[in-house]
């Protein structure tokens, strides 16, 4: 029989993830303080209850999908004392590596098992059940969580011990933020030099400038017809989320004394763009910010 699941945080991501567990036959009990989230989850077949403690009840697995690390730690303090002995805690929120390690150690100290399992793939991936999970925790706990994660995702990678899922996620997104800015700067420079966007794409996509930001999320309309650039920069991966993830990466860069000048600068540029009103756009829209700031 399938393990029973408590799902806490039924928002944009957690809602469809919980719905996919229900579809796969899991008994899911959930809680979210926002009424609209609770109502949608009820329609999706989640047994929604009035508190996190009640949702956790005697669940075998407790999944959390919350906005930040502070909320995860506070919620863990609330639910760890009454959760079933040896329950498996799976935090899929994107949070600081240090917070993830702290959350897992608090869970273990209370007699439970814990992994961090942040995701990429966005709301579309959560809905389609095609998320990528990056997991930090022991081999055994990873193995126990794997079947459940494979219901919600398509790619599940064990990245090492506690916190390493979060570490992998922020390192990847730091690469992504820096590379999108690099690609965007190159297109704007090319435009100034009279180089056609398509010509630069044809050269760089077959040369050493090739990368995902260019060939799968090309920031100029035209060369790759499916990218957000062709649809008024509707996300995709929103600037607000890139700002958040690069903020977490910057924290880790500073805490660990890494000389990551480009990563820190990318975080600053996305933060400025987000604060300036770009938050709801796809992160490739940073090219328009770069073009606007460029002088004649
Ligand atoms: P969201 O704000 O839509 O959902 C979070 C939900 O958590 C809200 O409904 C909120 O009411 C609920 N919540 C807050 N405190 C709670 C508590 N104590 N108990 C139960 N529920 C509580 O956010 P989201 O877009 O679903 O993102 C969730 C996490 O996933 C974030 O950490 C985000 O960085 C990460 N993430 C999001 C995306 C995306 O595209 N949206 C992609 C990858 C990762």
C-alpha cells in the first residue's frame, strides 16, 4: 500500500503537485492558510483540514512547499513534536542551504527522517508532473522518497547529503542568471554593431557561445519561435523567482567566501530589474533592461 501523505503549502506549485499525488492514488491530507488554495486543493481531491498539525496526523510522508526558509523552520517547530515516529519529511521549497540543513537536523533530532528536494520546472512542470527534483539527504531517505517524487517529476537526482539539493539548485540558477545576461549583452552589442540577431544566433548556437539561455530561452524574438521573447516575455521563469534564487546564491557565496563576482553582479541586476517592475516577466526580458540602459 502507498504511504499516506501530508502536504503543507498548496499554492501555485504545491497545489498541482498534491493533485498529481492524488491522481496517482495517494491519500493526501493538506493544509494552507489561504482559503483559495484550500478550495482548489479540495476540488483536486486533497483532504483539506484546518491546521498543519491536523494534516500531519499520522502521515508517513510530510511534504512542504512554502515561500521561504523562515516559514519552513517555524512550521517544522510546530509539527515535528506530534508527527509519527520515523515520518519522512520532504521539503521542496527553495530555501537557504543553511536553513535546509537546520530543518533536517531538527527533524532528525525529533526522531524523523528528512530530505531537501527543491524543484525546477515551474507551475507548468508542477501541473504536468514533469518537475526536476534535486535531492539532499541520506541514500536510504532518498530511496524512500523516490517513488513519490517520480509521480510529481520526471527527473530526480540525488545530489548528496542534507542541503545539497538546495546547493545544486542555486548553483545551477547562478549559471543560468549569468549566462542569460551574457547572451543578452552580446545581442545588444551585436545590434549596435549592425549585426542581425539571426546571424549572431546562427553563429553562436553552433559555436563556443552555445548554451541553454541562447538555444532554449533565446532573449530576442525570432531565432527560437517557442521562447517567451516571442510572447511579450510572458514566463517561463519569472524575474521575481530569479531574483529570489540569486539572492539565496549570493547569501551562500558570501557565507562561504567565494570570489563569485559575476554571480553577485547577476543577482544585483536581476534585483534591480525586479524592483523596477519587471518581476512578472520572463527572466530573458533582462535584455530589454540592458538595451534601455545602453546609450546611443
Ligand atoms: P505560493 O506563494 O504560490 O505558495 C506557497 C503557499 O504556502 C501559499 O499558498 C501559502 O499560503 C502557503 N503557506 C504559507 N505558510 C504556510 C504554513 N505555515 N502552512 C501551510 N501552508 C503555508 O508559492 P509557489 O510559487 O507555490 O512556490 C513555493 C516554493 O517553490 C517557493 O519556495 C518557490 O521559490 C519554489 N519554486 C517556485 C517555482 C514557481 O515557478 N512558482 C518554481 C520552482 C520553485
